[in-house]
């Protein structure tokens, strides 16, 4: 399939579109700024309360007449531009594909090795987030502002979180393989811009030796003493990108060989995050784990890296911004103990996006300029990106569309096929956006017999008004049909001659309904949940005890208790904090405040990550290894991102 790198099929249409949008944009920008000046956020209200001279109100009163005069003057040009812009949308393509040609710019991304479908299995990490990158006036309805600066900051935090340092940890003790993540936060701290790793004393119980190796830490006798596997790169990374922590029960004991680790055995690690924000409410504070330069780490941190300035003056990753340390926790499969023995996989509230994030699905990236800024930041880690997904005008849907779908997809693996469908059944404000579903097929490897190893991912954003359950159920029906059609139309295999092996099938996005509200019973019982497994739910209307809501109470976004990733993480780990800062289901008989006092749940979980257990390669099994609720975007969006790590392994391996 040919992927579209430009929104129009030829340069003439592209030029005409640029001219028409240039005529429309001044009017669009003035309307947005004028409306935004009358919708203050809680942060701005606090600033005004501390402003005895009322300077902000004075500026608003001064600039409002100027905005109005300029708006009136721009209307004729906007009307002329609209006459050209609207019919052009019938020729517009449904997405823009961007590939990073210069891989050297992806400073935080480790090189991927080709998976052959053999060996101890392979793990793939997925994340989804609603980032609320609307035009500024609309974002303020959700108590968010400065969309352009937020877009850049969101991209930096995701990039730095996914590319943060990792450590390979070998545990030789036969009696203790369960060391809490908190123990590692003081174990190793690579510091300084020279990239030289320095060991910091830590308190590790039941250990007699701790070794740290960086790019210059390997001694001539190490290979003879520990075997060549201990210093070899993992997953195709170079030796200088790897560091090793060895924890042994005896002096001189040997680490396990590289072919012994559990499939996809990677732990939560590393403190990484975005640089300081561009707006007051995004500034990092001491102890904010969203920054690599933070003096303190969260409980999940295994290591803190400081690799010099994160970005150059132009905002692009600098030469010294590369995170030089690679990590994975390597343990013998037979001896591994999970942090949650009552669950088949690990789960947590994390202050960081997972290290080695492979696929990212975002919703509500509506603003075009913000999408471009976000894409530029994400290209520092992801090689393949789809953005500006959707349709405008009357193309493809029944009503006129002012906004695109808001979907954005980023991948470290090549994209093979793409399809987008717009939901036709929408009403009210949602009818102005081309909300729909984006379907992708990616190649994650190839077998020695030249069979492609592929995966399927679907990203969607359903109808928002909570009372419209019937509309959302209809959209879920369409989603299931489109999923089946996409699999059928893009499959080049037959049962007798399989040219492709399917490793995973994932559906994610903002579903706009939860699994605990009585008003969402129709959606909770939908057949989609019989074909795809939700790791967070026990059944319709019944959540697992550790699952928490992903929709934040917008009134508290700028409170000091939750304004940093670390603070929000600590708050959400307590029931009292969740009741204070998460949004809970509302009923028709009581308001939000009264409902919070009655409910015993953990908030509205409306952001989903589902995976299929059927329809994959018969010899493979995809299992959840980790599930995370992420706080790294605190202060930047009103949703919690969620992440899931799947491990694909053969049935023989499990046996």
C-alpha cells in the first residue's frame, strides 16, 4: 500500500489549499483569541486574585476592541478563502504519513533488531492518551490553555519518558529475586554531561556484590570472568548504549547468560521526562520526575540520567541529548517473582511512560499547528508517524466537519497498511469533528522462511455526551465491522500458504464510557469485550480492584498536590486522593459532588487498551506483562495515559 505523505494528490491542489487557508487563518485565529480571553482557567483566576492592579483585566479590556476591529476586517478575506477551501476537501487524503529519514535525529531511540519469531519471545509496548490539543478557546472549557506550548511539552515528555535510561540487572541470589523498584532509585545514578556512569552506593538486601558498567566500565578480565553475554548489547543496541548492574549472592558469581531471560522481561525503570514547560502551569519544580534534571525520583525510578541539554535552541534534540544508557531487567524465568502475585501481570501507577515504548495512539490532536509541533517532538523517538487524520467539510460524512478526527499514531516499526473511517452517527458538538477509527498494520519482524510477522492496531475516539449510549453502541458495532474488513482486506495469507504471521491485535482509545457507571450498561455489555480482552475489568460493571479512573477532575489540574508527575502519582495511590482529583460517574438524581460521596469506585476509566487472544498465529500466545496508568502529562491534559506491554511467545515455550 502507498502511504500518503502529502494531504493532496498534486502540488497544484496543495498550493491552492495553502492560499485559501492563509485567507481563512487570520479570522480563525482572532475568533479563537477573542473567545479565549473570556474563558479563564483556574490557574489564571488565581493569578488575577494575586494581581492587585488588575493588569490582566485591563489588558483584556484594551485588546478586545482591537480584536473585534481586526475580526471584522478579516471576514471578507475569510469568506473568499472558504469558497476555495471547502470544495478542495473532496480531494483531500484522510491522513499525512511522516517518516524520519535521518535516523540520527532520533537521539533517544535505540535501534531495533529484526525479530525472527524464534527464541525467548518478544515484548511490544503500547500507550494511548487523550491530550486535548483543541483550539485554545475550546481547550479552556476543560480548564487547559496555551495549546501550542502544551503540544511541544507533551511531545518532549513522551519522548524522554520512552527513551529514558535502562539498566540490565542480573540477580544471582537463589533466595531473593524480588527487589522493589524503590531500592533501585538510589542504586545507580549516571550523572554529568560527559556520559560517564558513576556508581552510587545503594542499600540492597541479601547481596554481596554490585557492579555497574557503562560505556567505559568494562574491564579486560570481565569477559573471561562473566562470559561474553553479560556485556553484549540487547535488541540490537550498541555496547556503548548498554549498562549492567550485577547483584550477586556471592563474590565472583556469574550472571545468567543472555539467552536465559524471561520473555520480554523488562521492568519499570528510569526517571525521564520532558524539559521545563513554556507556560507557567507547565514549569517543572524540584522533585518533578517529569524532568531528567529533577533532584529526586519517583518510587518507580531505577536510574536517573543527566546527558546535558535536552534540546538545542531550535527545539530539536541536540548532540548531547542522547540518552546513552540502555536498560532491561534480566531474570531467569523460573526464579522470577511478580510484584503482584494475585495477578497474572504487573500493574502500577507510574510517573513515566514505559521505556522502549513501541506504539503510541493519541486522541484530540485537533489543532493543526499543535499537531505539527507534537509530530516534530515525537520524531525524536518514533520513526513513523500518522497525523492530521480525518476529513473536513462534507467529505465522507453527513454533516459539515470543522475539525479532523484528532487521532495521531506513532510507531517504531514500519507501517504497512492504513485505513480510516468516519463515524456517521454523531450529534451536537461531536458532529463538528470527524471522529472515527484509524486502523493500522505494522511489520514487527520476519521469520527465517521469509514470512512477515505483523500486528494490527486500531485507535478510536467515540461519541462524548454521556447520555448518548445508543450512539456509542452503534459506533462500537461499526468498529467491529471495520476491524474485520481491515483484517480481511490487508491479509495476504491463506491457511495452506501463510505468508504472514499475526503477533498481536490491539484496540485502544478514548471510549467515553466507563465500566462502573449505571448509565453505561449498554456499552459495558457490548460484544466487543468478548472478542477483545480488557486487562482492567472482571466483567460488565465490575472492575479489578487496582484499576483506577483515567478522567481527571478539571477543577484540580493546577493544585500543588497534583501539578507534577510525582505528586499526581502519589495522590492517585491513595483512595482519598483518587476521590479528590478523579472524575466520578454522575447520576441524573445527584450532582458530581454528591455522587463522589456515595461511590466506592476508583473513578471513570474511559481510556481503554484491549487485546485479542484469538485470530493470532496458532503457535503463539500474546499475554499482558505490564499495565500502567501514567502521570507524566500532569498539568498538560485532563486524562491519564495508559500503557500495556504484551509478550508474544510460542506455546512450546510456555510449556
